[in-house]
């Protein structure tokens, strides 16, 4: 049996390297010049391998490894918000999801993971330099996981490609918008949301949340939830016990969940 085309390796400090198992000597970012197939193809899960000064452990390529080791360009949505988004959309097998913009494909990987083989995932992005990075991350995911949805990527601003979106699916069970401007996108695609479907807007600043809220109401969607998620990490204290770690509380975005009742 052929080895899987992608391997994930964990460094002692938690850094992840995602490596394509291609034969031939080439430069692998963070690991140097080597033949990946020759060096790694016989390494099993949990087994360690020394590359230069780095001790690497091979681990399965689950979502946390994929997102930690992903290629990045546009700012990505992280697990805190992505977990909320996929569960509040209520999406799973057989569902159809529309996502704009694809950015680096950070959120796209979470969506693909929950949809599995039977889902349909349509992504939209006007900037090719972003889409290239995202599509490479999704290629890795498709080749590394046993299930992956039918994926259509459409180039352009979402407001301008509604007819192309409709050729992929007439209606959607979930729509997620991570954009600088939400109202024009909501106006353009709210009618694509099926009855009982949800549209979520990811809004880094409050003015975006407010304008998205108004646009959803104007599009006859009900606001089901609005707010933000605050994550507080705990660690081991030096003198014993566990407690919240020192450091600032980060902000990611405000989230708006809108529902189509009829
Ligand atoms: C912050 S990034 C999205 C990041 C993505 N959610 C992730 O997790 O990797 C926002 C993206 O929206 C794209 N964008 C901006 N205006 C758009 C529009 N009208 N339609 C579709 N995408 C748009 C930008 O080019 C950018 O790539």
C-alpha cells in the first residue's frame, strides 16, 4: 500500500511541519534541503526522527495539526470562532455551505471537515494571491483526509458572482461571510439561504456588526445571536496549582447569527 501523500511532524516546542511525501531532494520550509520520501516515508505515528537539530514526532493530520501547519496570507479564523461557527450553522453531511472570502482557507478547513464526502462547499474570493494559498491548504486537506466535500471555488467579489454561485447550488443550508463590508454581500446572497438555514457574519469591529445586523433584518432574516467569544487559557503555576496564564485577553471578532424562518 502507498504511504499517505502528506505527513505531519510535531517539534518539541509544539511547532507543526506538514510535509508532502514526494521523492526527490528539495527545500522544505523550516526543515532544510532533503528528500522527504527517503527521510520520512517509513516513520510511523508516534515515532521520532532527527532532522538537523530538530527532534520531530510523526502525528496524524487532524484539524489542529492542519491549521497550525497551514500556509498563511490573509488573517485566519481560529478554532475558538470556527467551532462556534460550524456548530451554530448546524452543518454536517449532505449540507451545502457558501463561504466568502476564502482568505487563507483557515475556516474552509473546519467547514470541509464537518461536511465530509456528501457536502457541497462553495468558496468565493476576489484576490487570487489569497485564493492560491487557501486552495493549497484545501488540497492538503483533501489528500490527507478520508472524506472531503465537493468543492467549487469562484473567483470574484461575492456581489458579482451570484449567478455562478447558483450554478453550484440553488440554495444553501449555511452561509458564512468574513469580509470587510457585509451589507452588500448580505443583500446579494440572503435569498440563497434555504428555509431553516443560517447566515453568520464575522465582524472584527462593532461598526461592521451593526451594519451587518441592519442588513440581515432588511433581508428578512431573524437575528438569532450576536456577541463575541472570550477564551481564557489556564496553565500550571510555578509554585503548584493551576490558574489562568498571564497575558492579555485577545479579541478576534464579533459574530452575528441570522436565521431564515420562511
Ligand atoms: C480576513 S479574510 C478571510 C479569512 C478566512 N476566513 C480564513 O479563515 O482564512 C477576508 C477575505 O475576504 C476577501 N474579500 C473582500 N471583499 C470580498 C467580497 N466582496 N467578496 C468576497 N470576498 C471578499 C478578501 O480578499 C480576503 O481574502
